[in-house]
């Protein structure tokens, strides 16, 4: 994957990481002037690491190319899985093997089948075999260390049996960036007090009799924190995107969205009725080309000019670990008079010196981003989402939002948790956590890269995807890590592209250096067992050599 | 001078013509074929060729001019500061039988806590225990360590309460039905939807991109007509019709109207026309039926005949979230394909704990609570009918009623005046709020909701205030 293109006018230093075959003593980070190496040219590495003078490594991202043998083996794996799937289906059809799974109660009555057979092919033959690595129930607070409920399957994951015991594991999977998922402490105490004062729920919508004093307080506090005029909060992060984008965009508008955007954004764009185009991930040249074409030619068939153009990006992309290029986006947006919608679900609280998100990270002006959106589930350990911006924008959303008019208002303990963690974030405790998170992130990423694994994304993002490619290795990695007491999240097709199955680590400020070291030791062991060191740019090393 | 052509001239012509033909015979082949080609080309140009339009190629300068000239609309249009959404009443305290607004307590007939579980001590205690064990948020979607054992317990309890095979919970009431419908119904399928369904169902229907056939609210004859028409169409394309799924989307008790759907007849038609029924029982869960199991219990219909029952925990159960129950075959599909389930963080455990305790109370009580609420709804209905000047819509056992003024009078302005007057007399009621892009915008109304712990005197007081308000508004 290409990280970015080189911009004219900036001094660009291209770091060429030569393989250990040619220069065995090469260390990472040394600048090698671009010697024309015949072998390198043949291999045609796509390296595009931009080192912008102004941003001093803030945008340093790496997306190493998939090695050819890994690609071939992955396709082969899926082909074998399909073959076996067809074989098993055939055995089931001819009643040699018993059919498992639920049966349609209406099957015998000539109803149209509820599911296409090819949809459930994947579920029956591939997903069910590895089902135990997903949906693992936990029995404690999702902090840095937690308890997993032990479950065993006697029939290859068709049904589970709970043994009643729990497994203690280090949590590298939950979105707990600042470590606020705690069951004791000021946040929890305040939440408990709010249950006593306000009850658990409100049973009504915000526009009727559902607005409480604490909603107003939260919105005010949030607006002050983000340095914007006003904000509005909703009970669900997914719904914040899907129910408010239709308010901002409608038929006759154009939305340019990044190709890696989250499902909630895509659903919101679809429901809005506006036309939309996707641009290549984080590729500002492609975006500029599309912007120019859009303004010059207008609507593709009628050539009417667009009423407005909205660019939709995310702060941190949760599967890639990359950060949007905010300074360039703001430049483009001003040049072409478009509007910018930034979804900071993962980056609010986790990025920036003060935890204010990507705007803080790049030191940009909040007024330049028209619509700031974020969620409270990740860094604030609560639930819900918000939109922040100018007062006129927020008032309009208040009047027309589907969630404001039809969905129940946020309950007291949830809001109180956000208020408490926001207040803590603005004080010395918050600074400590932000620093701890940044430190943990850099340490963990550096060690993984040094060991020779392929890690995607920006070096400051607490979302760390490590590539595994083959479905069987993905499953084995997950199970082996759990055996060693580390709980990780592995994702494959269809959440990612077919080739790019990966494990995604979420670093938290609550992780101690000891926990990270334990995790690294396990990754090192398992990585050697399963041969996960795919990187050709960085030397493969064992942890003890570092 | 007529034919001045003498014999000699004709002879000359003939000779010339003969000479021409002779020369053709002697001419080389390529010459002749070239001449024939030219002739044909001329014929083609004249007869067949259409004038091609001149292609528009813009220069860079022209493009830059277009870019400079283009002016977008403002991001949002200007806003009316007097819009009711910007001037809401702010509460302070537990939303129970009474609410506190600006320091004054008033009777609450506006919020959806039918069984008055908000503020219930047992539920609050369980929620506090959950915070002490799990913290507040769940920090992840269901697939990635966001599944907490308390979620599994809640799903099991809901399935047991409804006597179904499996249950599934969502973290937001609105997203529940809005994610369920697109998970089953795709582009080529047909949805038969009642016109009076609430907004979340409309959004689900829109997101599914299926063919929608709306039938008049609660009009079973209209539905039969649509089904018969579809059957005729099916006979013309029998092969394709075998792969088109059909669904009927209805509510048990309609939020916008307060009336119950004619379920028995719909179930009969289901087996005749082969569609599946998805019923949304948001309001009827916990309020209708001997044990609060909803419209299926009220009509004594076997719950297995309804393919999926979805509901919300935000009304009677006094918590947050939504759920769906049904057979394992139907419900399990949502775990991989419902967007609001897979891609969204899971329900905070304290809310799940509150819902479990609410279910405990409902099951322990068994029938008293539900008999009471049905009884009081009937009484309220009778009392409201006795006030002249209001049109009451809703079934008599429905705890949710809509009040309107007689036709010419019924405007939102007057209803707001009634609401404001009631507030001064310490009764909190509200005008039902809708967005303008509803499929069938209901007439303006005041939505009255009955709380099971209201006493008879309080109901009387409500009617008296409504009567007074009517006088004030119509004079």
C-alpha cells in the first residue's frame, strides 16, 4: 500500500531500508542517499515515507507491501477452505454428515428461503470453525487486565459450554486508551451517586421531556474542552454518524469520503441521499483531482453545479492505524470551498498534547474543521457520541436530528462518567495519562517494528495493526496468545481486505511497562513459532537481541 | 427549335458513349474499384452520416475560472430561535411519577416509563452493583471483548420471558429495528409496511433498499388488496418470484396512534401468501397482555408464528437499549449482519443489570402489575371521553393515548398553549414531536402516557386541568 505521494517544494528525505541480504549491518533510521541499486530497482519497492519539514514526523506512516509468497499462500488457504466447504456441504446434502445449526421453522411450508445459500456458506464452513476467537465474554471491568469467562466447545464451535471458571488475561483488545475503564475511583463514585440522584434512565426524547440538567452541563463542558462554540451529545456513537449525516447533506450535494471510512459513516452517507465518491486512502492528490473534477463538471449527468461539497474523513482509522492528513485537508478545503467532517471516534482523548484529538495533534485551528464528531466509548470509557462546531450548526442539528427527536436521551451514570473523565482529563491526572499513553504507544510500536513484524500506520497512533495475512495463522495466533494470558483482537475478511488479515492491538494508558513486556515476549515466541516476521524492510530479530 | 438533334449528332453521342464503355473495359481494375468506392462513399455521406457534436474541451484557465466562480451553499440554513427543539423544558431529578422542572414538582404524563421503574430502589441497587463490578462503559463492540456475561444473561432472560428460543440485545432503541430490517431484506425483496409505523422503522425500511408497499394504517383490506396484486405479478414471473422474500412490518401497539394491530388476521394471511412477520412491540412490551408479553398474549396467538419480535428497553423496562426475540434460525443471523450490533459498542453493563432486575420484577409480579395498568388505562380512557371538545385516539387498554382538538382547531400552537397551561397547574404533558420527513406525518396531538402508579384522584385532576385548558384555548 502506498502511504502518500511526495509534495513538491518540501525537502523530502527518502529513507531506503535495504534488506539484510545486502547490508547486514544496516540499522533502521539511517539516511541512505538514493544510490541506484540494480536489485532494488528490480524489486520495485513502493516506499513513500514523507518527511515534511513543517510537521516534524507527525505524519510519518508506513504501509509495507504484502510479500508475494504471503499473498500466494493466503489465496491458496482460502481456496482450500472453499474446497473443503463444498465437500462438507455435499456430505451434509447427502446426509452422510448431520446438518448442524438452526433450522427454519417455516421450511416445510414453501416459504421463500430467508438466507441465500452462498451467504451462509461462509458462516457454516469458515466462520464457525474459528468462532471461538470472537465474541469472547468477559466477567470483569474491561481494564488493562481482565477476566475472560472460560468456554469450551465439544462439537467444533457449534455450541458452547461454560465451565464456570475465568481466565485472567492482559487486555490488548478493548478501546480503553486513557484507562478510564475503572470500577473504583472518582469516575465510578460519581456515576454511582448520579444513579441515586437521577435514576438509571429517562424514558423520553430530548425534544420532549427528556432533557436533564446534566445534558446541558455535558454539552457546555465538551464545547469548552474542544474550544468550539457549541456541541450536542447522543446516546450511541454509531447512530451519531448514521442519523446526523442525513441532516447535513441531501440530494444535490456531493460527499467525498475516504475509502477506509467506518460503516456508520457510509450508512449515514447512503441515507442522506447525496451523491458520493470515494478517494484513495489518505491520498490528497486523488482528493484534489476529484474536487477539481467535481466543481468543473458538476453532476455527472445533468452538469448542474453541486450545492455543496463535504469531505468526510476519520481522525484515526481503526483498522489501519493511520491518521488523516489534517493540514493538507484544511488547505484543500479552503482552496476549493468545501466543508470538512472529521470523525474522531478513536482519536479524541488519545491524541494531542491536551487530548483534544487530531486538531490538537497538528496544532491546527478548530474553526477550520466545520464538523467535529467523536464518541465517548473509547477514551472516556462510557457510551455515546457527539458533534461539535459552530452554534448555528449545532442548533440546526438539534432541530432536525433524527436521534434528538426520536431516541431516548442519555442516562445519568453514562453522562456523569463522561463529565468526570473530562474534568480529570483537563487536570494533572489527565496529562499523566496522555503522556503514559504516548509513551506506551511509541515503545510498543518500536519494539514490534524492530523485531521484524509488519506494522501499519502512524507511529503515534495507539491502534497498532500487525499483519498476519493467512487465516489459519490468524486463528492460531489468537489462540496461542490467549494460552499465554494475552487477549488480542484478530480481524480478517470481511472486515478487512481478503489478503490483509491482521491482529490489532489497542494500547492503553493503564498498561504498565511490565504488561507490555509480557505481551512482547509472548508475541516474540508465537511470532517465531508461526513465522510471522514478514518484514523485508526491517531485520528480523528476537526480543532478547533488542 | 425542338429536336435540333440531327442524325449525325445522335451518331456522335452514341460513338462517344460507346467509346466511354470501351475505355471502361480497358481501364485497370484498381481504377474501376476506386471509382465505385468513391460513388459509394458519396452515397453514404449523403444518406447515413449524422453530424457529430463538437466535443467540449475546457482549457486550464476555464477550469480555474469555474472553480473560482463556484459558490457553495452555507453548511446549514438559518435557524429559527423559537423552534421548540431549542426551547425545551429542563428537568432535574428522577423521572418518575413526578418530575421537577425549575424547582417545582409536577405530575408526569409525558414520559414512557409505564411501569414506573425509573427510580425503583431495587433496580438502582442492581445498577450500582454493576458499576462496582464492571465500571460504566463496555469499551468495545460485541465481537471484540465487549460481550459481558451480563449481556448473555439478559438475552437469555428475555428469550425465556417471551418463551422464544433466542434473544439479542442492542445498545440503542432507535438502532434496533433500524438495523434489523436491512439485515434480512435486501434490494430485491418486498416489504409490506403499515403507513403509521414510527420513524425508526421507516429508516430501517429506507436503509434496506427493498421495494416497499405501504398499506393504510390498520386497514387489513388494503393489505389483502396489495397481497393479491403481488400474487398476480408473481404468476407472470414464477421463477424470479421464488427468490423474492416478503416481509410484513407492523407494530404491536402503534406509538403514533395508540391502537393495536389486527394480528390474528395478519397471521392467517401469512400462511396464505407466504410472508414473514416482523413485529415491533416497543410500547406493548410490559403493558399489554396478562403477563406483559405483548399483543401476542393479548390475542392468545402462538408466539412461534411471529418470525421476529423486536422491542425496546427504553419504555416499560426503564433502561436503555433494544432487543429482538424469535427462533434461533432467525435471530442468530443478526449477530453477523446487523450493522447496529456488529459495528457499535455494546450496552453498558449497568443498563443491562437494570433491565434484568426489571424483568425480575415483572416475572415475580406475574399479573397484578399488568392487570392494574390495563384497568387504569380503561378508566383514563373513559374519563377522557367524558371531556367534550377533545378527540381521543387510542385503544381503551392502551396506556398511550393521543389527544387532539376538534378539526379546525387542531394546530400545534393551540396544543402548545394547552401544554403550557397544564405546566402552570403542575401537570407535565407534551406535544408529540415529529420530523417533517415522516412518511405520513400524523396530525398534531398531545401524547398522554399513563404511569401505573397514578391514583384515581390524579387522573381526575388531569382531566380537570385538560377541561380548563380547553376553555382557555377556545375562547
